[in-house]
């Protein structure tokens, strides 16, 4: 690892649920302002002091931000080209409402004057507030205890509140509180040579348009100059002292002050409460802002600060219960993980109108822009913990779809949509297109997030209402962007694109981009097919709305099927792009440690000439599309790319950590997780003073759940392959999956899964299929062995070590060739079709179709002939009609010898029975044979999308029977069926010649020869 180290002295005290400092440091003040920031997804308030900091050495950023409240700032291009982004949007530092100044007579309290006798600043992550206590001696010797609590409300997104307590310790005298709203604000984090910070506003800061003040209340109205947004900030103050003297309000052009004078008594506590509210025209009409803001502070004041505190704790209690996160034996990373999860909670709440910026609402770094970070890192987290927030983030993307369409036209794409690389309002805000606009993969990230959200939640309504439109429009862009290139074997290619690794730009066939585009195009085509069949009315509405042509999904599928994927046969790895391996490897040995990150010390062209990565590219694709690659392939790519990755991006360590866990590289996995857990707390990238790194924070949870928990979702199925770091006693986490709440717990002896909420849930633990009903648990031994072997499913499944596995057993029968023989009927139907279409079809050809779905059979029959999808559908339907004519004569006389006797024996032994056939006519055949009453479940070609050799049919049958796949035996006569049973983790009995079914556990020539005792022994095994 070139820059980041997991071993780093912490600046903050170790406590699993609190972040606290007991020494004030001007040097670390900006960092602490980020660490102690509060937010609720709408308001973000940095942890800077109420009294401010004054002095030449005092670096502070009194930032308060409203999500989505921005100014549109012109991008100064010295040489503007066609299609360059014209404006960027910058999230604004808004009205400073935190101001509370304290005076002891005329001595003003300050952290940089007098003497600090005692100091503590703490965020309580279970109670949801910031606490500061100071014992301070003034320059003239007055001593006072100051206790301040601050919160940003989780239950009313417009409210923040302060409780300011003062106790004179060695004197009595005049004490003054000065509370204010200050509109003279500006953005703070601009630096010319650091693209991670914010743009310069110049003369485009917020202006104050009106101030209205009366009694203990005031409202300030402010507005932008170019984005035409307006906002109101209201404050309401109250002091608990009797007989105090309130000075009239002071007002300037940009600020309003309220002063309280009170005769302070030694050891008598004075307390000021301050409530503030923010409303903007992004959410409400301009003429309602003042009324809404005043009403909000009034109702909050009436409820009282303690009531707000109680609601904070209640909201967090629910959140932590939902998360159920525990790491025993490693306080350092446990604190870091809690801190990250706390900030993820504070970032939630966009209500579908806004996203989550790279820095959340902890600074205006990156101008507050939303990136693909949300889709790839954050939405998987929110989908499992706060599903509504995941949907909100996707709804925000839908809200800016029209901007994405416009951007596609700017880049000469006649159809489709191109989402902006960085944005707030929907326009592209990146001025550097090689590392911005050229990252077309953001389209795939959004589609991928939508897919995984639906897999986790089961919320297919999102696809119908919004998702399909996004998926189709962005797929159109992919199809238009690429081309079939003859020099690449007429495969589909992409030129001049940039992948996730920003140290390589404008390349041909970036492997990540091509892989994700192929996935996206295939997913879009599958979605179109599904909607057309299952939701024809909704599909028709979408096609009319976006003018989707019938041939477009076919073109998407063709592009996906023919995508060029770079691969180097000599090294047996995936090159990052066509030219990556032709470059010289960066000279890491001669690079000074202070020259990281490279982007701040070398011109982009210098970096682009070398093999050097800022963050994972290929490895990210292999995490997202993990089923496409073997473990050995992932290991080879990991070993090649890890040494040349600088991890200059905060997006890097989490993905390396997840992949390392999967590959059994436990030391690497733990090291990368440690970095993600404490990246901001220990300021490992040396830039957390400009705001925290939200994607990395979500990545730390990915490291736990997807890394050590081995969690994956694929085609709507959930699975786990947990491993325990050597230094941990145990870990635990919880997720929501399709409405069910599941707890996963791993310790040094056992792995357990507990269904906390929901009627049922199905998943796999390694190769064991688990079905849990409400409040049930599944437990098995944790195998302490070589992690690589463990990852290859060497799990102890002995009776003593497995709980809730084989209380129920089942046998799943294939139909054709096992219970009856309709092979001749299929042959006659296919032969008739072949004769009509003029191509050859033999009995040998028919044998290859045994156990294969109708579509797959047609492809084998066609032998590579290129025909349209409509023609294929017509041929399949015609063949089926011929087959149905043939089977009209089937009756009980066609049951194969020994089949009924076997079914009767199994029924008497109370073994659960199911039938699983790829045929869509299976139910008709079973009915004509008169054996339907034997089976609790019949799974046919209509039950699942993928039939044999995919395991879906058998898994579907096991699910319906509520029996673990490990406790099922399949009786099959086809090679495809045996492969499907193996993939489902089931034992299998083969019927037929050994040349065809020899891979089965038991082989018989016919059903009549089956030894029932051998079958029962196989079930017990």
C-alpha cells in the first residue's frame, strides 16, 4: 500500500459509542469541525464553536449547509470547447444561526484567550447530540463552567437547537448572552490546485434580502443571484433567568443580534435555549417561507429542548437496533465503524429530491456534488438498513432524468440519457471532461443500484414507476456510444472513455466500463422482456412515453452478447484497457511519501503515461459482477493490481477489503477494513478537515457485511460465506431482505442466523440452503481452517454441528424420462418443425435436448442460424402446438414401470415430494397421468426465468416445500438436470446410461431398479 496505513495514533478518546476530545488543539480544529458535524440529510452543521474563533492562527469553517441549496457558478474555461460544461453548482454556506457569544462583564469567552481549566467535546452516537463542557478562567480571573448541547433534529428536518448553560464559579456579576443570525457568509474551502474542494463563488455569495425581528424572534431572508433560490432562517431564544434585562435587537444589513443581560450569581446556573429553522423555495413557495420557519421554531420551543433530545435518542435507538452491529475484541475498529454508521444516518433524509454528496453535509468540499458514490457504495447499505432512503436516492436520479437526456444530446447522442459525473440540480458540473464526462460508467452504476435495490427489497413497483425508464434511457446511450469493430472480431467496443480509476483517462475498451455496460444492456433487455410479458399495460405506457421501438431491446441484447472484454492470455489477467499493459509501471520506489496523492504533485499527462491506479477498476467489476469470474481469475487480477494501486481515492480500500475477504486474504482484508473504519477519525488521507468521506463510510459496512459476512444477492437470491478475522471474538450485523429482518452472528465456534422479523426467509450459507420461519434460527460450526479452503465450502455439516438443517427431507422428481417418456413426442414435434423450415433434425440431435428448456432447445436446433426474436417466438409456439397435439393421447398407461410403486412408498414414509420439469406443459401431462396428488409442489417452465442447467427450478421447489436444498434428493435422467441439482446443492439420482448420468450420486437404468434403502440413506447423508 503506497500511502494509507491502518496503524495511526488516534486524536480522539476510545469509546464504542462516543467520539470525544479532552484537549483543544488549534492545529486539529478544522478536522474536529468535520468529525463533530451534525446533520439530518437536509441541514448539515459543522462542529465549529458557537462563539467562533478569532485570531491569525485560528482556522475555522463555520459551515451550515442545506442539501440541494446551491448557486449556479460559471466555469471559467480559458479555451472552451463544444459541449464543455458551462456552469457548475456549488452548495452554499447559508445563514450562520449557531452564534451564541458569552460575556462576563466585558470579557468575551473564547477558546483562545484566558485559561482552559477543563475541556471536553463529545458526540454521543446513541443520543444524537454534540456536547461541550469548558471550565474557563478569564484573563481577569473569573472562572465559569460552560455546558453546551447542540442537535440537528432527526424528526423535523428543518430544525436545529442549542442549549447553552453557564455557571459562575468564583464570582457574581453581569453576564451577557449575544445570540445572532448572520447572513454575511461565504464558502471556505476553495483552493486553486485541489479539485476535491469547492469552486470560488466570487461575487455570487448569498445576499440578504430582508430581516424581520421582534421580541425574542428574528427571521432572515436570503437569496442567490443566478440559481434564483430563496431561503428563510428563523430563530427563537429563551433564557431561564428571572428579572433579566433584554436589550433591544441590534440589526445591520446582514445580521441581527439579540442581547440578554443578567445578574449572574455564584454557583447559580443560567441556561439559554435557541431554536432555529431553515426553509427554501426548493420545497415551498416563497410567500410561505417566513410563516413556516416561525411556526417551526415556535412549536420546537413549546416542546422544549429535552423533548427534542428524547426524540433524537428514540430515532437512533431504532436505527442501531436495525443495524445490530457488533465487533467484539477490537474497540478501535468498532468505534470507527459506529462513527461511520452514525454519519450515514445523519446523511439520510433526502425525500427523493436530493442525493448525498461526497462529503455529505459536513463541508462544501467537491461543491456538495453528488457522484456515483451513492449508487455503488451507499445504496447497497441503505437498501439493507433504511430501504426508504435507498429509494429516495433512486427517485432523485429519476427527477434529473430530463437533464440526463439533454446532456446526451449535447454529446451528439440522438437518443438516450447520460447522467452527469457530478451535479446537484442535474446539469453536468465537471469542468475536466477526461476524468468527468468521459466516465460514462455512471449510467451503469445507476442501473445496477436500481437492480440491487429491488433484489434486496422486492420493491418491483419502483421499476414500473421510475426504474424502467431510467434503465431503458441509459441503455440507449450505451448502444449508441459503442460500435462493432472488425479488428476486434466484430465485437462491440467503446472508445475514449474513462473508468473508475481516474489515473487513466480517455482509453479504448476500459474493462470495467465494458463489463458494466454489457451487464446494463443485458439487464435492460431482460427488463423489457419481463415487463412485456408480466406487466404489458405498464410496458406499453413506458414505450409510448419514451418512444421505445420494438427492435431496441434486441439491439441491446446483441451488444451485450458481443461485448469486447479485454484479456491478456500471457498474464492471464484483465488489462484495465487496450493500452494499459503497454505502459511502464510507475516508479513507486523513487516517489517521495509526501508526493501522495499523486494528483496534487504531477500533471495528469504524467500520471496517464504509466501503469498506476488511484483506485480499483477491474476489482470493482469483479465484486459487482462476481458470478462472472472464477476465484482463481480474481486472485490473479488482485495480485497484479494491488501493488500498482496508490489508494489515493477514499473509494479504494473498501473494495480491496471486500475482494480480499472473498479470496481468503484475511490479513489484507482486515488491514483494508481497519482503514475504512478509521479513515476520517484518524485523518488517514489528510483531508478530512474538508469534510468526511461518505462513500468510504458506507464502504466500511460493505467490508463487514459483504466482506467478512460474505453476503451477496444474485438474481434475487441471498447468500452468505462468513469468515472471522483472527483477532476478533465475534461480529454481528442485521439486514432487511424483502421485508424480513435477519441477524447474522459469527464467533470463534459457531455461525448463526436468526429471523427476527418476517414470516420466512430463504438464503444459502456456503452451499447449504436455509429456510427460516418467524423467529427461527439456523446454526452451524464455524470452521477454523485455511480461509481459502473454507471459501471452497469445506464446512463441517455433521449432525452435531448443524442445527435446523434436515428436520424435513424431500425428493424432487423430473418428469420426462423418469415418470413417463415423452421424448418421442418432442422428437416428432421438432422434426415436423424442421421439415417445414427446411433444416435437418435427427434423433441424435433430439438427444441433446433432453432436460433443456424450449428456448435453449430451439437454439440447439437452429445450430447458429441468425433469425429475429419474433421468428424465434413463433417457432417455439408452433413446436409447442405440435407437441400438445401429440400428448393429447397420454394416460395412466404411459407411466413408466415402477414409478407409482416408488411414489406410494415415499408417501407412506412421509417424505415430501415435488416435481420439477423444464416443460411448460408439465402440469397438463401430470394431470393426464393421474399422479398429481402425489406432489405438494409442481415447478415447471412457467415457475422460473432460468431452467435447467440453472438450479432455479429445484430451488423453487425446495422453497415451496420449505426444505433446505441440502436435504433434497433429485431424480433425473438428463445431464442438464444433474448439473442443475448439483448447482442447487442437492444430492441426485440418475436414471439412464452412465455415459449420460454418471455424475449422479446413484445411477439406475430405470425407476423400476431403484433401491429404496439407498435413496433413504442418501437423504440421511
